[in-house]
C-alpha cells in the first residue's frame, strides 16, 4: 500500500473553528478535492503539492509543541493513505481532527478521530454531493458544519437538523460565509429559533485576513 500523500502545506496556527477553536494546532493540508464549492477559500490546494511519506509528515508535525493536529484539504479522504496517516498520528498521542466535505465515505475513519463534516448547503453549488449515509457514523465528539450564505441556506440547514435529528448524533456548527452572510444576522436567527447549535466565525480570517499558512 502506498504510504505517501500529496501535501499542499503543513503549518502551525490557532484553530480557527470547530470545538477546539483558539487552540494551537498543526494543520496538514492535503492536495486535491473532487468538489468545487462556490465559496471555497482553499482553491490553491486543488493541485500541486509535494509528495511526502507518513514518516516525513510526522517528523514535521513533531517540530511543534502541541497535541492537536487537524488533517484538512482540499478533501483529505480523496487520498487513500489519509486514514493511515491519521492512525499514525493518533498512535503517536496526538488529538486528531479531520475536516471533510461529507461527499466521501467516512466509515473507515478511526473512531478516535474527531470528524468535522460539512453538509453542503444550496449556495455551495454542491448540494447533490452530500453523502447522508455518513451521519450514521457520527458520534458525540464529531461535528457537522453548515456554511451559510443566505436565508435559503439557513432554512435548508434547519430542515436537515430536524430531518436527521443531528443534535442527537453530534455537535452542530453554523458558520456564515465571510463577506456574504452577516454574522450578526445569522446569530440573531439562531437565537430567534432557539436552535441547539454552535455559532462560529472563522477566527483565522479575522486574525490574519485568511492568509495562506495561517
């Protein structure tokens, strides 16, 4: 089995979202993604990158004094060795989270990994790629993320909350598309409807203006 992965970047920053927001974290950004979401902010990871062995990746991660590692993309699960990488990280004592589009099967992801899985909203342009079977593999330490651009996205997300009883499976995150959806408007909608979800703003975009490697 090929134990190399194509890597766009490995960097150290503060986690900008999800339930470990604000914690110093090493990010491993894998190259490639089968989706083309309208609001994508990491299109630079679609192509290129450098082939690295899992040993090389762990060596780079070890330069930083943190136990938190996020495997992201692109779409990490598009590379077959992604699961092997995460197992090696877990076995080395890291707390690992996976940022995934929800379009690929998560059944084989190690149960120790905290999955942060999108359900693509209508404005993404990739609504049909949602793999709803993945919901059965989510547990209390996993998270479903809705990236919301407008009122239609919000109403759709509310429907999915009820239809799949998501808060009984996992944590639920609502995030506004920066410079498109007003964060205040989204927060007020959540409060008015008394949704049991976590509102989040992508912290790194405010601290570093979404600079690459931050």
